């Protein structure tokens, strides 16, 4: 508990201050932001791995959509997504744009701003 009494830790917690692993104080919002960034980095790594696997697959093989993971048959050499907004309009529709809005940092910020 890094040399802090239980009462002090409780009062810090009630005031909204938390001690990070390295002993520095962070607010609850800062901790949430840090956790969100870690989760985003993991998700982006997973999406990029799916994209790379889909691009490396040969035409006619079964691939996973780079964004949603739906299994599809690769019909052309450049296919990596199950939809681009034209073929699957229902819930979730445009995997290609959603992928690039998640992976590209500039597009991610813009997508968050407009949503």
C-alpha cells in the first residue's frame, strides 16, 4: 500500500484521487482515460492482425472480416472486409469505414468528435 495508512487511502478515494502502480496520484477520469487507451491499443493490434491475415490469404479462402470477424470467402485479391456500406446495410453496416476510423488515430479522433 506504498506507506499510506488505510484511512488516508480511503480519504483519497473519497476525494476522487487514486494511486497508480508507480505511486503517482491520478484522478478517476485520468485512470479511465489511461485504461481506455490501453484497451484501444489492444483492439487496434487485434484488428491490424486480422487485416494482415485477410490480405495475405489467397482468393477463394475463408477469411475473417478485418473489423467484425465475420467469416467470408475472399472473392477478390483486395477483399478484407465483409461490407463497405453498400452490401450489408443493416445493423453495423460499414466495416471498412469502421475499421479505418478505429485504426487510424486522426480518423479515430474525428469519428469520436462527430459521434
